[in-house]
C-alpha cells in the first residue's frame, strides 16, 4: 500500500478514536455530576470547547500522519 495512503488511514482511525474517547469521557463526567446535583446531564462550556478543539486537531491528524509516513517510508 502507498505509504501516504497508509499514514492517512492510520491518522484518520486515530483521530476518530480520540474524538470518540474524549466525548465519552466528558459525557460520563457530566452524567456523574448531574446525578450528584440531581439535574439533567448537560455538558459545560469548557467541556464543549475541549471536544471542539479535539475535533479541530483531528482534522489535521491524517495529513500529519500521511506526511510523516511519506517522509520515513516514501
């Protein structure tokens, strides 16, 4: 397989895992906080910003991996 394509696919998979893990962990924390405060679960502004920043980073991750795979094995 082409090293650029391989790096991009690995970067895409890692990006999806990172965003999903961040969302699940923050959602779990919000549910625990809501249970303790007897409220409906809701993400705070800072938590939404963390998810957004992880998503923005994840857009660049496949390109970064593709570049380094090309640089090392290309």
